[in-house]
C-alpha cells in the first residue's frame, strides 16, 4: 500500500489506537517516519492529535468516578488490546486501580 495515501495512514492510525503504544514507540515498531505520522495525523485524524498513552499508573485512582445509586450492577473496562474486564460494582475502586496498575506493569 502506498505510504502517501490516506488509506495507508487511516489503517496505521487504527493500529496505533489499539496498540497501547505512544506515538514514538509505535512509529519505531512500524518503521514509520515520525514527521510523516504527525503530518497525516493532523490532516486526517485531528481527534488523535493530543492522544497519549500514559505509562504512569501512580494516579490510577484519580480516573475513577463515583458510582450513582442507579449505576449498573457491573463495571466494564475495555482495554486497548480489546480485552474486556467485568467487575461487580461492589469491587473496591482502589482494588481495581491496583489490579490495572499490575497489568500495566506486567505489560512493560
């Protein structure tokens, strides 16, 4: 596929979104020129322009929100690799944060 086509870059951005990598590591893995990546990103996927994959899990609990009384009985978390985790709403948010932090550490 032609690296100067929007079809090529659209495909790359789909792969990037599910890769779990930051832009620099993704470009290195896919052997892509970072300047071209950013040029095409700005052109056809401006919604990803500020997209960053954080490897810092020290503030994991700050991303949790309070559950309301009418919340569903289960918490569904979709990971970037497509795996879905389901927890009971009775599960401690701190435990879930710790679990996700361990997953992130195991992936590194």
